[in-house]
């Protein structure tokens, strides 16, 4: 991974204006945030800059206003939530550039924090328009990017500003990039990857990339059924992308050629209907699935075998659950493997990096959110990183 500057590389910032890109796209319920995890993630960066005497101007998007102002999508909606987490008063500034911002900077004292309005109110944001970017940059002395979740977008405030101002990674961005580099950039071998969840079609690039970069590829969830079908297994009425079995076969062949072992379940949990604790529930060998049954989780023998495999690994990347974990008892394999991963990580034998919405929810359900080495909440950016793509917001920090 290319080198990037962090807050440790900053000199004296007293009185300087720090433009800080953060993710404040919070889930809302009745006018207030239902989850402030994203604010908590960027809190260390904001408070550090504030304590060092910078005038901190926060840049963030909120929803998808499509280049139009919308009162319900103004970042003013989250000011109270951000203040509550930071424990500091924030000045809301209803623009991102121009005289209003300039005047507000004049009012702010050293160490004060301002929140600019939704960057996506202006078409120039998503277009990465040079004039729009320059209009924002003129009011700043440094640019700090602490929004890895938006780093896969080449927008004005994620990529453009890093070209115009001295650019630094915030503490959350720094932690994310360090963890990801440890997982796939320069990992300790052997490396395993768990790729579960829904469709194969949404993870083709991930599977293709990982097959050549890890020693063990563990496939679960709906996509496991497509790979089982590719190996001639009758998966009954399971959700399966039969039109992608040739692609699945090719991925397995290429992984084998690259020295990567693909793990598919050899026992599974099946039922005739997808419901909580159905009467038709049973565990069987993958070759014994009846034509009116669907695979809803991997079985205990396969789960135990995967646990043994992970004992031999030094690094794990995890994206996607093994079964339909939202419904009992089809959460059994995911919960068991998650707790095993947490234990291996805590004893120091495994570096574990996990990410993606369903993965975050599954690990939280298993109670091991704080036991893995790093848990990324950046959905799209994490996925594109797993695909091996260069992320514009990261590349700009390294240039």
C-alpha cells in the first residue's frame, strides 16, 4: 500500500482551517439518529484537531438529494446528534463555499467546530467539478479525509480536495487502511477468506480477486449453493443462480491453479420451507438434499471442519454470513464460526478483518464485535477493496 500522511505528520495547526471529510449519513428515526456509530468513529479525529487549535469544518453528505437542496436532507438534521457524541457545540453553516463560509470562519475561534451543509446539494460534488472543488478549497488550509466509507467515490470532497490542499488521513481512515493492508496488502500467511451472503453475481469480482490472493477460500450463504450446483450437487429448491454454474466452476479451477483451496460444505441444514424452527428441519449430506428441500445453513461437521482450518491460518478476511442468520436456527453455523474467530483473534493466533452490512450485523449478533482485529462498517468501499480495485479517495491521499 502506498504511503499516506496522518495527523502525526501535521505541524502546528493553531488557527488553521481543517476541512475534514466525514461520514455523517446517519439512519434517522423521528428527527434524530437511531445509530451514531459513524459519529463515534470520526470523533477522535475531530477532537484531536480541535484540541490542537484548528478551526474544524466538517464536510459530509446526507442521503441522495441529486444536486438539489432539500430541507429534510440538510446536515442540520444531525447537528444535535453530533454535538451529543462530541460533547461540544457545533456551528451549522448552510453552505459549503463562498462568503457565508468565509464569514463563519471569521466567527469561529481556534478549536471550534463547524458543520457545512450536505455536499451533495451541489451537482459539482458528485461530478468532482474542478471549479466547485476549488471554491471549497479556498477556505481551507489542510484537508483531512476520515470517511473510508466514501473513499470509493471520486467526488469533490473525497478525492478532489486532496489534489488541492495538503492531505492527511484521519484516525478512522488510518485505522481502516492499516487493517486492510494487514489483511490483503501484506498479510501473514496462510490467509483465509470467508465469502458468504446472497448472490454470486454481486461478488464475482471479489471471488476472482481472492482466488489468486488467499490460500483458503470459504464459500457460504446463497452463493455456496451455486458452487455446489457447479459440482453436480442437486440443491433442491434452494436459492441458486444456475446460470452462473459455469462461472463458479471457472473460479474454482482458477483458484486451484493459484494454489487456493476452496471450501464448500459437505453437510447442510435443510427444510421444506423457510421459517423459524420448521418441522421439516433436518441435517444431511449435501448429496442427500431432496428435490423439495432448500439449504438454509451449513451443517455441524462442515462448521467444525472450518473451525479446524482457521486454527492453521494467520489472517482472515470475512464478508457475508454462512447461512440465513436472521432466522433461527439457521444462524447456528455463522454464530459458531464467528465466536471461534473471536477466540482465535483474542488469543493472538489470528488477524481478523471483517466488513459489510450483513457481516457487521452477524458478528454483533454473535457478540464478538470487539473481539475481531478490525470490523469495517464501510459497505461499498470495503467490497471494492476486496475486489482489488483502487479507491480514488485513498489513492488521492497517497499521491
